[in-house]
């Protein structure tokens, strides 16, 4: 592949939706995932550690071509954006304002050539490079999210209520039922899903772009 693959540009339907709700069938993808809980704004909390670990493993795989361990089928690419599945201990609807109750799975998409062997190699590399990081919390998993309604949220994370309502209202009006808390083909529980296209440390919060996605099912087929 002569040019660097940028998943955000190649798969605009997944990463560049409009600011109005749309239906999408999300295909199977490979992710490195980490489960955790607690306020994502805590500087020394689980969320910060999980983010560092995810990027550490992802960049180890990306840079593997510069070592003697280039994976079979390797191609150059841009590391995809950070994503999060969110819920609460009580399994009530996701509420970004109750950060103390949040439970999450952070994840970064991986290229198709990433196998369990490649993932374990990256874990070993990161252990040597950053011995203070615990990579045992990370896992490689396939995830087929399936039928969803999504839209682009522009603004701070704490103002997502209107976006969530627009998604859920659209889904209901189109004859879909909310599928949050059901399971994917791989047994991963479907949740409120966010894809982070902006770095909150840079620029204005009012201009931040986040893909918000909710899994749904066809109401006719569920009866």
C-alpha cells in the first residue's frame, strides 16, 4: 500500500457523520480494549492510565515496521482515534454529569493484520520500554457493533444531552428500539459509544468533535 491509510478519511461513514442522526451498520473491527471505572478527569485515575496504555500498545504496533518484527501483511497507517463505551454500575442510562458512577471500556481500532501474536509482541515491547505500565489490563478483541444510530456532537462532552436525545428520538421515530445492554456477536455488551476526534487539551471546548453512537434493533424484527 503506497500511501498511509487514515481510517478516518477512508471510512467517513464511521468517523465523519453529519450533525444530524443517521443509521449505520457498523462492521466487525479489531480493537485493543481496556475496562475501567471512575471519573475520566482524574489526572492520576484509571482513565489516564488506560489511555496511556492504549496509545503505548497502538504505537508499538505501528512502529513495528522499523524493527525486525514487522507483522505479516503490515501496511503504514495513521493510528485511529480513541473510543469509549460508557455505562454506570446500576446499568441506568449513561449520564456524563455523574462522573463518579461511570464505568467504561476504552479502545483503539487496530489494522486488519494485528493478530493475537502481534498484540503479545507489542505487550512485551511496552513492558521493556515502560516497566511502570501494567499491560495485563489490555486485551485484543473483535467487535461487531451492527445496526446503530449516530451523529456528530460538536462541543464539550458535558453538553451531549441534546445529541443523545436527538439520536434516541430519531431511532424511535424510524421504528428502531434501543439495543443498549444487549450483546454483540462476540459477546461484548453494547453501550453508549463515543469516538474522540478532538484533543480536549487543544483548542476550544466549543469546537470539539465527538461521534456519538447508540446501538439499535429493528422494532419489526424484534416482535
